[in-house]
C-alpha cells in the first residue's frame, strides 16, 4: 500500500499498519472513535489503556492539545527544540472531544513528533494526529521487520505501508510528563536515555 492509499483509507475510517522511527505501528485517525475501537479490538488491548499518538509538527500538536500553563509551555518549547522530531513521547492535556481511547482519566494523551518520513507524511496527508500503537496482538512481540508482522493483523488491517525506510528497531519511545520549572518525570524508559534528558531537565521520580 502506498502512502496516498494509506492516507485515503485512514481518512475513510480505516486502520493501517505503518512504520515509525522505532517499530511498526497500527493506527487510525486519532479523532475517529470507531476506528480507535477497531484498533483496540485488533490488538486485544484493554480499553482503559489509552493509545499513544503521533503528529507531524508543532502546529498539529497545538491543534490537538489543550492550553498549558506558562511554565509548562516554556518546558515544552525547550523539549521540542532539543528532542523533536524524535522518539520522546510526552503526556499532554488534549481536547475533550477526542475519543476516550486516546486520553487517560486525567485528560492526558501520549504525543510525539515522529522523525520517520513516512509516518510524518502520513500524518500530513491525513490532516491530523494518528494512533501509533505497536503493530502486534496482545502478548505478541512488537517488530521493526516487515517480515515478522503478524499475518492475521496484516489481513485484518485495511493495508500496510511497507516501503523503506523501515523502522530502526530498538526500544520504544521514552515517555515523560512535564512537571514544570524544568522538571520531568520519566514514566517509561525507552529510546531517549535518561542521561540525555538530564542535560536539559531535572528528573523527578515517576508520578
């Protein structure tokens, strides 16, 4: 499936497998509740566990998120300048009209700007944020190798973008939460090491 066909499918409510900088993702339009529910069903994932999201750029992030206090805005700007595009996900308050499957009980979503050119182009062509959960059924390993994608998942999705560049593999994105005053909490260790974060932020215990 080429990138335009994938974008057209997602705009029509479809679920597509596509590459990110780390792993293959299973995704759909973040604002489509029915499509998000289909992703959850395909993965066998609890609906109480929100899906992570990717966006193409800061303008798309602003269209997705709720206003931040000034202290957090300053920290987010510093983070974006240093780590985005990149495998660093941030918990941010998002619009209340988004599906429950992409927001936690506090109205927060995990969001990052992916550096993968196909993921970024797919976001742009769809015109908004994409769900970016790993392309594997519950209990099965995630993969960066298109030859190892689950055949059942490939058959159930509307299609898959398998063009190169393929994902680089390795750890998934690091997940953090901004605490203000230059402090962040690391909620999940990942591709961005803590040492890189401590060059710019004071790390606090996970909250």
